[in-house]
């Protein structure tokens, strides 16, 4: 049963990663990125405490993606500010 549960978890992780990959060109707004970054970081810590490898991988990836999106959004804002001068 543990193997089946792990396989389900890995399959879910793969589908979520595919969804992220398909949306990689879109940069979400800061009002979504910041709470997502904080939430995924907290869930990463929670997953580490509970030593759930599937959720450690998923939440660590979500945290990294959110951090990248935060940087991308900030850079977009700076580029737009320069265009309006």
C-alpha cells in the first residue's frame, strides 16, 4: 500500500510540474506570488519536519518557482517604470 501511495504522490507531483511548465511564460501578479511564496516555504518546512519526500520536492519546487516569479515581476515593474519616464 505504501508503494501505491508513493506512486500516487509522484504522479501528482509530475502533473503539477507539467502545469507549471505550461504556464512558465506567464508571470503572476505580486498579490498572488508573495502569499504563494510564503505558503510554499512554510509547507516545505512542514514537509521536512514530517519527512514526506514527495511533498518536500513539490513544495521546494513551488518555493523556488515563486521566488523566480517574484524576481521576474519586480524586474518587469522596473522595466515598465523606465518606459513611462
